[in-house]
C-alpha cells in the first residue's frame, strides 16, 4: 500500500519535472508565498516586544511547528478535497474498483511536488526559532512529537472534510474552513483568543495539541488558561482518537456512496 502510494507520487512528480523551469519557478513561488505569514508576524513585532506574553522567537516557534505539520499534510493529503469533483463527474467509481484503497489514490491524485517549497520555508522558520531560543534540551524530544502529532491531526481533518463531501457533494469550502482555517488559528499563541474558544479547541476539537499544549512544554511555559500539566503530553492520544474517528467517517462515506451511473 505504501509502495503504491509513493509510486503514484513519483509518477505525478516526473510529469511535473518534464518542464524543469516551470517546476523550479513554482517551487520558488511556493516558498516566497509561504513567507507572507512570517512577514505578518515580523510586522506585528516591529511595533511591540511581546504578543500575549510571548516573544517574537516563541511565536515563530509555534508558527513553524504548526506550519511544518500543515504544509506536509497540504502536500501529501490535501488532494483528497478533490473528491467532490470526482463524485459530480462520476469518476470516483474508477477509484473504487481498483485494488488500492480510494483514500490512497485520492490523496496522491494530481500530486503537486512544487509545494515542497512551503515545507522548506516552514522547516527553516522552525529551525531558526529553535536556534534562537534558550530551550531546555531535556524537553527537545517534544518537538518532533509535536510535528508528527500535527500531521496526524491535519490529515484527520482533511479526511473528515473528504467524508463530508459524500453528503454535501459541492461544498469543499466547508471542509477548507476546518483545514486552512485551523492552520491560520494555530499560527499564533492561543492566549490571544477568548477562553471559551480555547476550551473548544482543547476539549472538543483537539487543535490545541497541534502546537499549543506541546509547545508550552517545549518552551517551559505555563498555560495562561491554567490547564493541568499532564495536558502537554496528550497530543498523540488526541491525534489517534481523531484519526480513528476520521477513518470511521471516511468508511461510512464510502459505504453510503451511490454511483452516478455515468
């Protein structure tokens, strides 16, 4: 299954690389475009020294961790939001009769390797923040755990979004609100948001485990909202539960799909 997935990615990558100048330009454009969010953070800190009690490097750390998880998912999973197009066109049937799972095929469909520029940009920001901060290296193990947890959570959200299309059919923007909207939400310290919102994205939809709760541990910071210390370590468990629920939703969507007959 994994081998098939990467073969599909390689096929689309070879097709894109057939035009090397265009491929390189689009990769560079993705890198530059991703820098707009960093520019906004830098502009904010050009007028203040802290944001809700967090320094510029700490905000860049939180941004880099969330953005790295998101861009990895955006590159390797986000194409699943094309499922509404396949449902309307009747081409989803071809994915279902092949010996490889529909989820694998849809996430690899029209894979765009140019997005790797955004991954590089996020990794550089995170690397800079780690180097600039005086982190307790006994807590550094949380950083890769945080990134992987974020990848699983974002992948689950995209899967939920894909499953929703079996019902909504023509509303991918609803799913995008949970994926791209979540990425925007997680770029900044959650201390800038209202307490009720933070409770919702901690205990209902576990977005706080993308970078906020584990990030507080890595930065040796207390939670301004007073959540217990053990919450810093619940990210993998929260991601696993969300992934299982997303897999169930996806399975139900596939099970109840009705072909267009075209």
